[in-house]
C-alpha cells in the first residue's frame, strides 16, 4: 500500500519539476528556473523551507523552486534557489515521505565574503555524486585566480543524507 502524502507537502513537491540527472547548477541557471517555475507560496516557505534555515532572512529574501530529483524511492530530494542580499545559494534539501526534513546543504551559489566574490557551480551525476567547484576573486575583479579555486565532492545517500566524500 502506497503512503499518502499530506496535501501541503504534495503541493510543495509539485512546484519542483522532476528532472533526469546529470544536471549542472550555475549562476545563470536561476534565470531559467525563475522563468519556468512558479514561486513558492509563503505557506510552503514557512512549512518546508525555513526549517533548519541558517542566516538572516528579510522581506527581500526570495525562494525559487528549481528541480526535484527523480526516482529517490524512500525520500524526496529538491533543489531551491535562495536569493538574499549579495548571497545567492542553491540548496539541496531532502524530506522523508511524510514531509519531515532529513538533510539540507548548500551545493552552489554566489556571495561576497570579506571583500571576496565566491562562486560555486555544482553538477549532480546520475549516481547521486555531487561535484562542486568553488572559485574566488576580489569583488571588483571579473576573472578568477585558478590558484584560489578548489573542488568538493558530496554524495546523496539512499537514506536522504547529504555527506562529503
């Protein structure tokens, strides 16, 4: 017997289009997500997004649904874009079948920190490995220094946990 989802959680999930992997998330990707996807309702933001949310939120903080990972079986995995003042992040969040938050991690984005512009790009492969490249430059420069770039790897486990590899 298939478990029924709570109506609010079902509506929340439906705002995230299912996609086939691999997928790459870049600074430019958010434009496409904003154009194709309806914004999250205030109700969904308060019920499902703000749990476990770190950092300051103000009336200008925006949340845009990006995608839902297909065929996760025992959990749901969604990615949303959080836009704050000079802080833009792609967040991977996992939920159990009833809508309880399992895990949440920032996997890509753009922000200014201590006068440095930090950009990261993520690719999620079909085996649920997440490859992240992070680059830095001075906030007023357009080019990145390769010596200041680094890569990180994460994995989305079958339990819904997101772990470094």
